[in-house]
C-alpha cells in the first residue's frame, strides 16, 4: 500500500487555481522527485500536503491520504500531530528557517518535545538525543555545534540541522522543498549523499521537490514533472537521466535507457537544462589578447578575498570564471570592470594599462567594458521606463540626440529579441528573463568589446536560462563580443565558455580550454567540483 | 527559440491618492488638513468677523450659535481668531518642516554618498542633536535668535534636522548598494548624475513620509513655543498664543484654551495619520 496517496488535489489562491487535479503516490521507503520551474505549483503541493498553505490558499478538491487517513479533513490540532511526527519537512532556505535566537541543539530538541518523543531521563537525556540526531545528520563535532546559534554555522551545516529536526521523530515520510538550492555544489553533494544514506537506512520515504531535473534523476527512484499546476509526466529516474556520459572525451555514445521523456514540456525542459547540453564546439584561438590582468589582489579588512589572480580574455572569446561562494569570482569581475580598485596587480586593456585609470581614461574603459549583473530584479531602477534605462549609457556619453538615441534603443531591444513597446514599460511589468534582456541591451548600447556577465542566469528558470544563453551566443557571433562569464554552475559554463578559470578561496587553481578542463581536470579541487555536478555520476 | 515565453501577465500597479481616500479615517485626516490649509489661505471665506475687534458687551460668551467657539475677555470672536491664526501657525510650521527637510536631507545625502571622514563628522553632530530633547533644543535656539514667528520656525526646524539626516543617510546607503546604481556607474554615468537620477529619487519615499509626520510634530512645537511667548507678539492671533491667553480664564471660561487646543490636536493627529499612510504605501511598492 502506498504511504502517501494524493488524489485529484486542487488548490487555489483566491480565484486563481494553482494545482489542477494532481495525482501522486509515494510508497514506503521510496524517493520521489517532483520537478518543475517556478510557478509550476511544486512548492504549493508540498505545503498542501502538510497543511501549511500560505494565507489565501486553500484546498478546493481532492484528497491527501497518509496511511489511509485523509489529511485534508483534519483540523489544525490533528495536523500538528502529523507534522514532524508522521511527515518531516525540510524547508527551502536554511538561512531563514532557523530561529536566530535559539541554539541549534534546542531547536532539534524542540521537535522531540512537541511530539512527546523526548527520551526519558530528563534534560540530560534530551540533550544527548539531540546531539545524536545532529551527528546522525552529518554535523561534525555535534556536541559542540549543538550549543551554537544558527549564524555561527555555515549554510550546509544549517541545512543539516534542519534535516536532523525533520528526522527527529522518525517520520515515515520526509518532504524536502529545494533542500540544497542555496548551497554550493560540493556541499549539496555531501548533504544529499548523507541524507540519501540516512533515509535509506531508516526506511524513510522522501518527496524531493526541486527545479533541477538532473539532480532529480540522480537522487530519486521516480521522477514527476510538473508544469502550470498539472503533472505532465512521470517515470523511473533513468528515463530522465542525461544520456551522454560526461567523463568521455568527444561526443559520447548515447546510452539507451529504454524510455525517453515523451511530453513536449519535459522535452523542452531536458533541451533547456544545461546539464543535458552538448559541449561547446571548439573555436580557433582568438587573434589577440583584449584584456590581461596579472597578480590581482584585494583585501577586505584582514580577509584576503583575492590573491595573485591572473586572467586573460582574447578578442571574441568567452572565458568562464567558476568557483563556489566566497571563491572571489565576483570580486574579480568588479576589479576587472574597474568598479572597485585592486590593492595590487595590473589590468591591461588592449595594450593600455588601466589599473589606476581615473576620470576621462576610466570613462573610456567603461565604453569598452560593460557589466551584466547577477540579479535582473535589482539591476534596473524601478522608477524608470525601459527606454531611458537602455539609453542611459548613451546619454552618459552624450551620444546622439534624443531621436537618435530612441532609434538606437529600438535597435538594441530588437537585438535582444524584445518587442519594441517594452521601451515604454517599467521594470516591474517585466519577467525576470525580460529584465535580463534589458540589462544585456543596456550593456550593448556603447558597443563594448568585453561584456562581464556576473552570474547572468542564476536567478532564472532553466528554460529562460537557455534562451538568455542562446541570446548571448548569437550576439557574440554577430558583434564579435568577448565575455568574461562568471558562474557557479559548471553545466552552464561548459555550454558557453571557450576557456575556463577555476577559482578557490581567492586563488586560481586551474585554467585551460573548457573541454580539456572538463574531461581531464588536473587539480583535485576541479575534480571534486565536477564530480559534484548533478548528473555527473550518471 | 520562444521569445515571448517569458512575457508577464501582471497589470501595471494601481497607485495614487485615490485609493488612499477609500479609507474613511484617512479621508477625514485629509479633509481636516485641507480645511486648515484653506483657512490659512483665505480666512475671509470661513468667517466674516474681524479677529482683532472686540465687542465689550459680548465678553466671555460660551460657545453658541452666534459665536461657535465663544468669545474671549475682550469680546473678540474666538472662532475668527482661530481661523485667522491658522495662517500664522501653518506658515511657521511649513517653514520649520522645510528647513528640517532640506538641511537634514542634504546632510544625510552628503554623509551617505561621500562617506569616510565627512560621514563620521556629520553623523556625530547629528548624534549630538538627537541627544538633546527637541523642544529643549528649539527653546535654546529661539532664545539665541530672539522672538518672532520666523525665529520660532527656524528653532523648530533645527530640532528636526537630525531625524531627516539620519533617515536620508540610511536610504542613500540602501540605494547605493542596489544593482541599478552600480549599473549606472558601470555605464559611465558621472557621480552627480547617479546621485541626482537614481539615488535621490529612490530615497525620497520614506523621507516624504517622515516629512508628513514631522509636520504634526512641528505644529505642536510651534504652538508650544508661542504658548511660552516666543512667537508673534499680541494681538496677532496664533494657536499657541490663544491657548496661553485662555489659560488665565480656565476656571471660568474653559473654551478659551480648549477650542484652539482641540484644533491643534486635530491637525497633529491628521498629519500623523497621513504620514503613516505614506509610510505604508512606500513599503507596499
């Protein structure tokens, strides 16, 4: 018999229906992944199961049966007895899901106490049990860490605390909503490996909610794909696995997995996922060096953010700068873009030393080097219309009169495949992908030679990601642009970069052509990073 | 490539004052302020009586049909005096708020945008100003400047500078960190262009809300100073001075102090309500 049995579940927020007749079952001990893009309703489904829909949301039809009991008919009091005890919930963001004022050990102990699952033997026994749970969740030196407050722990450690709390009462089912999306890939891999082993050992069923199809295929037994409030496809994980083994040089053989995704949405998702994309074809070496940075160093107070970083970008070339959070990739971008000054080192642009450029020289650098920022939601002034936003660099350099600038804006919007009437709208009226196109149009306004893209697609859904990456590719071919492409996502980098530079803790650990680095990494850290990419093991 | 897949479905945000007026308490607050401003601009529309001419036969009449607010010890109509006092009181208040707003915002902008030593020095001065109770500070300043409506306005304005400086500095620091400010710098916009076109417009919302709140405080402070006798010399009608005049007759003629006092209270409450509403719309957007 299935443990969780969802039948024809319909959920609405006010007049808007967000889940339309969803059927889903999870058997005991099974790992089921629910995959979808933002707005697909996957998180709503997870919340509906545990009766934690946000204000305004309500179940308008269907059943959620856990062990045969319909949860939709239960009151808050009975649901409280289910949550934690029968269904463990691991929330999305480990940064905000813990009470900052309480020690993490107490927060795990709380889960035991509220469900009367505390061991006999008073406070001492409770403390020991909490420490045991934390240590079981993979928190190193749990006895000491249990006395700490959330802010003293890293993101990965906080996520382990949340996992310990979710598993504290040994629930038969754990629902994990994007449990590792906020974590670096290597941390994500360690956490998921550990949780996988742990839940297998305990026989716990897992409903894993994620946007990452490759991750789902790698971690789950069964994968369900959701789009626009409807389940569109369901199948064994192998059906969704990347078909081309990555460890093989060249175009690898296609592994026959028996079945392939059939639904057009799933196919689009697979086509858009960078993990499933082919390698970037090799291109001839650039004619000459456009930008050369040597010995870059930057300190913030006593912490060294960057030391001795060398970097070159050739004309028309895409160089990827990869690393995990805190590796110094954004700092490097800001130094190279001259938004911040390096403490030491040299930056040479097309033969001219621009390390200490100021005033007119610096503005000349700005004309040739432009930046596309990470967050398309913050990069556009909310009070401005799109037209003036795109024209801002032109105005700053006094290029053209009003009419000429308007024409150029229309041309730029066309170049980034936005309809012309977007010029009259405001940023809040645009989607994330459209905003990023606007940011790209603005960066292109001055016809720069080098565009620094700082995580340009990390805030976007995979299908939108793919569109933006295609656009960047097209623009490069048309305009001969060089990109310095900063990303934490190795799959994305592999798809768009000619050469990559791997950063770790402010130092370059490896650099080389993309295919060489991906297929024959020399540094152990690069190997660890590559192994951690979801789907890499497939 | 599906270009329009990421087209939005959201309508333009509905904004504006009209929506605010649907709240009855807010509508009342706006009405109160509108009436007071109208009285200040054209007192003749609200009363035909001369606020300065007393009718000795009508001394100390309680509020009634002939004299809605009653009459004072010289037989002058109190309602006419309150209406004609609105101009004097509001002028002082508006000047005070403007001084606080302009000086405070400029100091805050400088501190937040330039940073470093400038920030340190300016903010320590602001800390000192904040450490002294507002009314005490106003009293000190007005004692140095001498008596009169203009002096009262300056004194009250000085006391309000610190709050605006604090707020505008924090707003500037917030806006400075945003992506679009960095994008503008990266696009080659000069620093004063960034300040004028991005930082200032995006920092004004909360500052406007504070100005409305400050208006209420300033009405009260101006009245307090003129109650203490620092304001316009008699017989000019002014709200604080009217309350002060009535104080001596409190036992026999309660309306003399109460009526102008209620008007001041109504204006303060109305200003606070509007200030709070502005704050909320700012958070909402």
